[in-house]
C-alpha cells in the first residue's frame, strides 16, 4: 500500500486541478517538452491567490489559505481536498512567502515548476534582483528539511487520492466517450445535467426506454406517451385529435447539432476564481458544475444554450430561436464539442452524435472547428498547423459521415476560421486578473508564461512575436486559395477577417448547396439572408414554418400545461 504522504502528493491546483486534463488539447500525440507545464501553471495561480488574499484581508498566509478553503463548496470533496493539500504544503508555502519569495520562486522550490536543461526559465512575475540561481538556492535552504520534497512530482496527480478516484473516473469517462455518464437506456440522452448530460444534449424524458428521446419522430402521434420528449402527448378530448398531430404536423420540426471545439462548448474560467479582491463564498458556487462539465458551459453557449447567464445576460441561442419559432423543437439540441477539437480529431468523437435516419427528424448541423487547426502550444507552432489539403480532406470526410447518418432534409452549416490577431491586439497591455491588484501581470506576461511552458491554447496568436501572429493568420486564410477555387461550391476555408465568415448550407437530401458570407455574428445573418433563412425554416427551401403565435388560446394553454408536467 502506498504511503499516506505519497497519496497526498497532489499538485496544489485545488479548484483549478482540471485544467491540465480538461483545458488542454483533447488529442495530442506529441507531449510537451515541459511535461509538468500544467502543474506549474496551477501552482503559480494558487500560490498567487493565497498571497493576494493575505494582502487584501491584511491577514497571515495561514489565514488566507484557510479562507480560500472555506470559500470552496463541499461537493466533489473540494473543501476536503483543499484542507488536505494545505496540510501538506501549507508550512512550506508559509515559510517561503514570509521571506518575500514570489509564486514563481515558491513553485520552483517545491518542484512543481522545473527548468529543463538548455531551456529558458519560465516565470510569470518579474525576476528577483538577485540572480535566479542564488534566489532559488536560498529558498531551497528554507525548506530543505521538508518531507514533501522527498517525493517525485511525477506522481502528483490529484486523482491518486483514494476518495477522489471515482469522481475522476466519471469525468474521464465522460470526456473520452463524449456521451452521458448516466444513461440507463443507452440512447445517448440523460436526466442528469453534467458529465455530458442534458447540459450538452436534450434532457431524456424516459431513461428506461431507449425509444424515447429528443428529436425522434412521434410514435403514433404520441397518443399514449411522449416519445420525442418535447412535452406534447395525449389526445384532445374535445375532438379526439392527438396534441402532437394538432400542434406539430406540417411545422417541419428539426434539431440543432453543434460539432465544435472549446469555443462551441463555451469554455470559461471565471475571473472571480483567481481574483483575490473579488473572492467570496458565492464565487465558487458553480465550480462543481464547471468541473463535471470539463470547465465548459454548454448550457450557455450561443448555439445550444438554454439557460440565462448568472451575470444577467439573456440567452439567445440558435436552439432557443428554433424553439421559439416552433415549440415542437423543444429539447432537440446536441452540443458535440470538445476542448482541443479540430478537423483532424473530430472523427474520434463524432460517433457520439445521435440521429437515426429513419426514426428522427432532420437536423441542422453546425460545423465550427474555428481554432485548433492553426492553434497549438508548440514552440514551432507553424509546422504543426493543419494544411489546407488535410483540412479539406477531413471536412469532406465529416460531410460524408453526416450524409450517411442524418435524416433526409438535414442541413450542414460550415463555420469559418476567425482571424485571432484580435486576442493580442486587444488584450496584451491589459492587466490579467492575477495582476490587477498589484499592477504587475499583463496578458502579455501571462501569454509568455504559457508559451514558455508550451501549454498555450494558441501560441500563434497569443504571442509577442508579430511575425508569428501574421503567419498564423496567413495559415488560417491560405486554404481558400489552395483547397479550392474561388468559385468552388464547397470550400471549407475562406478569408476569415473578423467581419467575414464562411456559411455553407448543404441540403443532405438533394445535394443542393448554397453559401453566403456576412457579419461576424452570423446568427443575425441567418435571419437576414433569404437562402440561409430557408435552410433553417423550411423542409425544401420553399415552405414556411407554422406560426406558433397563430395557435388558439386553448391550444397554447394545453401546450404550457404539458411542459409543466
């Protein structure tokens, strides 16, 4: 049996522990040079927060660590884990911070950060006035008798803690398979919100019946049960007509499916989690949900979102627009997105998409791999970018898969690559949340830190190297020239300036294609461009959706009552 101390040898990432597994690319066959890069980032973030909490509240380091743990919720054993990690590393952190060592020095001393031979020193804060070697040696002398230094940081995995093993396994399973972890009838829909549950795809209405799920055509007009989970079933006693037939026949129901990356999954780390001056008991209320959703918020995404943000922003997703136009589309959404996804690895999880050609309604599929074909964290990032030829091949492969799995009448909208230079242009000289208190860390500093550790989500655009940023933008545009002629009917690349995007609507049943380019916020474009509006609202580009506002009062009342059941 492993020693208790070795089991507790977990990187002090605390609430940011999922970063190394969840925020990094989904599939990366080439390990980073700095194998402990994510642990280093996590350590520096947490030690910085501890130091700044002590500064904000004019307290001791011990008190600030206890304060941080008290903010964390008890769910997923986050509070318990925090206190255990503090018990392990707290004494060393107190000694080092009391000697005015910054987070970089602390984490290098505790060996969560490491400078590989012949490689540059990675640091977030300004270097000390004394030489780095001398500063580090003095710090090591302070904690030279610490028992924590005897154990290898290669074993520093939070999932090695016995009481967290099951939780970690659930999260890993959901990430790997991209289907709900809790799914009794194996129909790829769940009654549980996270772990790829109904935050990601419509909520199951009968998890013991694999033939009842969102998006299917009604079974015998759902006279006896709700087979498609849109809340409409039964028979109107006044005329004997099934409610599903009365409300939905001829309305052309269709679902919305997103094939995306972290942008589509709505990846987000709340600034309150790393801003000491803003931290409170309320800051981490949603942390367990975020962790079990891989630090994503698909329920708030612009494509499949259905909840309003806690910041007061009203959700106006494509799914909600389709549902508003036709309430028969209720719950028919799927967010098949993954952090680190690209055209090159989509085939590894596209099979998690749920659509039966014979039993289900048509779907609108939005293909939105908008960054990772040119984004990576490698120091030599340009050679690692997807070539136009490879991208074209993979996109066509995906379209063929969809053509063989989607019901007739389905459509695909291809989303183009943006020009990410706006990231550096608009953020580099602004203070990062870690630098707001003392005005010492800008986004440029944070980007440089991530790039040095080779864990940046996009070194090409998040770099001080203007030439590299230009080359990355050129790569995102080059495919339009090389992968197809300007007049090509289906060209997955385009000139992706911030105001120009590719829209390609492909009607699977007839093979007709249409495309349009327009404003950056393409949701608005859909409703102002006749061709795209037809793709969304009609079966064959000629018929209008049934106007739900024309329902009689009694019908609308029955509809509301059915949803409330």
